[in-house]
C-alpha cells in the first residue's frame, strides 16, 4: 500500500463506493421492494399495529408512485401493469393526499358493484359467504383492546380472509351500491368497524375509489413486528414486545 498516495486519491474511491451502494439501495427500493410500517389497526386481524411489511413493487407494474418520491405527471397506465386480484392486500398513495400511504384489501375491481347491507358485503348483487371463527382482541391505538367477533369471508373466486366485526349497525354497515369505474379499485380494511376506506367519501375523511395509478405494491410478508404498547413500560421490558411468531410470515 502506498502510504504517500495523495489523500484525495484515497478518499474519492471510497466516496464512489458509498454512492454506488446508495444508488443500488434506491434502485432496489424503487423497482423491487420497500418496507412499510403499520401505524393503525384498520387491517386487524390480518395486520397488527407495529407490523413492518415488505411490499413487492413489480406485482402490478410501475407508476410514479412506485418511486420513493413521486415524480412525473399523472398517467392512468402503468409500465408492465396488471390489475390486482380480489383479496390482495395493497399499499397505495391516498388519492386525496398522496403524501399519505395506506394499506387495505382489494375487494372490488373495475366494473364491479360493491355494497354493504346490515354489515355484510355484497359484490355484483351476491352476498359473500361468511362463517364464524371465534373471537379475538382488537388493539386500539391507545394500547387498550376490545373483543370482537372474528369471521372468515370468501370473495368471488374462492379466496378467503379473516375480518373483525362488532355488529351490523355501524355507520358503514349500510351503504349505497358503489360502481367501480375503469382504472379504479374498491378497498376495505379487515377491521370492518374501524376502517376509513372506499366505503367513506374522501370529503368525510375516507379513501373513496383508488386509482390503479396510486398503487405502490402488494403486501407479501410481515418482516417483523413489535407491540408498541410496550414503549410505555421501562426500557428493559421492550424486548418482550417483539412478536417473534409474526417475523417473516406470509400475508394472505
């Protein structure tokens, strides 16, 4: 090693290597996958508050929202694009405020008619099958929990997923029949009584229909999970909040 080599000649290669590593990381984040954190309980029991998700970006092709920072003009077509399937759990940019990122389940595709009647989901005039699956704790954002009935819902095509339901008389349990327009999706949270989703008008704080352009990607894996409620306890107890059983678990 030449100890007398000018300092600039030793520093520049190191800077180039760091820049290359950063560029590869950003490219991977933009093209392949990105991690997202779940701050609310709208997707319980499928996703819990404190879950860290791996979102695959190649599942539906690419739009400006595939980038870490949305760039470019709005466009309805996606590069290498394809529609999600009913039942896919997706991350998307909120149509009324693209700076916010939401996660919900796709239940309605372009051309579908979606409606809630007495707390039950109807798609294209057909009541979806629902079977009881016990009960479970619904974690609230303040750390408390309530017990809700757990059900398994079957979407057209046979795909099943769990939901939580407290009753059938909530504000979003009886809705109009929503027509899913071309280039849009109807999304809902699995925690049916605590989810601002496509059932709720954007002007009322809801999501409304989601343009396909706004998709970031599909949720495939829970990378890790930590019970945020433990943060209120002494720091030496924090490791107890790790939900090890959820690490590297697949999302249905």
